[in-house]
């Protein structure tokens, strides 16, 4: 249930059932005073920050929750088309922190229960002999737009929707820089080499706690040979002949592609 100290508080309520956010009329984050019409479905609540001086709380809803009349559950990937950018960023933070708290109810070092700390997000081990603090985990991921003149490298993962292609991406390994990860991932997945890496931008991606680091790179050498364990297809596409299905407009993958198109006179 909701924490007793937030009852009656004026706030924004980022209430998630799985990866779907509860929106009023499908377009507004519920605000006002707690409780909202979610019945007994609240599993936990968590303070996550402020927007415009108003407190924001993450709310985890039980599996199988049905949105009440006047509300709609909207998948995270669609939020960029429904909400302001500040609210989308807060939704990402809320979803990541809910996952972090849910997976750190017990200490990973000694197995004792943890308690929520004050101030910054932290779960503290209740065992005085351990006392370890557990902070939210962030996993860096590189995502790269490889360009070969008027062409861009796009690939298909096995889990993509039918027909969709995107820029290639991969997790940064322990002890590895983002730039080293780019060279390794591209060679492992396609056997090509790149040069002239340029940082583009970043995006939090709460599936469950990734930080996407976007780069442009120039093709240097090699013929595409796909690693069948990672991707099912990859190819260079001309700016005027991209696949029909691309990542959604709210993703850094699409931002990279749009930037490539703009610089080729098609943006």
C-alpha cells in the first residue's frame, strides 16, 4: 500500500503496471492528492524527485491491474508521443528505481533484509555486521550509427518486430571504455572495423537500467558477416532507401538515424 506519509500530498504519480504507465485520458500523468483510483493494487511507492517544484512518486501496481474508467495503461516506448520530455525522463527514472528497489529488498552480500535510506536512493543492509549500502545500478550501452558516405549500417535483432531495422548496440564490459566497446561489438556482430568515433548524446533506457551512449562512426574496413547469435541481418542502406520500419521517434536509435538523414539532405 501507499506510504502513510504521502497520503494527502499534492504530487505527480508515475504508476506503473509492468512497463506500462497509468495516464489520465491516455495523455496526462495523474496529479493531485493521494490516493488515486487504483484500489488495492498498489505494491509500493517511492519518491523520485520533482517537476516544477511538485513532488513526484513512483507507484508499482500489481500484475493484472485493470485501468479504471478515464485512465489508460500506456507502454513506456509510446510515452514520448504522449508526454512532455520532462515527464518522459521522470517516468524513466521512476521505472528504473522501482526495478532497483524490487530487486534489492535483501542484501546481495549477506542475504539480510534491507531498509530504505533517507535522501538519495539507497537500500541499507539491516545486518549490523554487514551494513552494506546498495545504490541503483546503471548499465552503459553503446549504440552506433556507422556511416559509409551516403549509407548507414542497420541491423535486425531476433527480438525486433517484423521488418524493423536499427543501429547496432551492445553493453560495455567490465574494465572497458565506451570506445573499446564500440570496436568490439561491431567486430563481433558484423566483422567490420570503424574509425573517427564521434559522441552524439545519451538516453536513459529503463529495460531495466540501461544508459544508452550514442555515437557516430565511419566505416573503415571489412565485409559484413553477421553473428547469428546476436543479429539475423545487417546491411548498409542509402539515406533515400531505408527500411520501412525503424525505431520509434522517442529512441536514441531514431535520433541517430534522423541526424544522418538531416546531414544527407533528407531531414
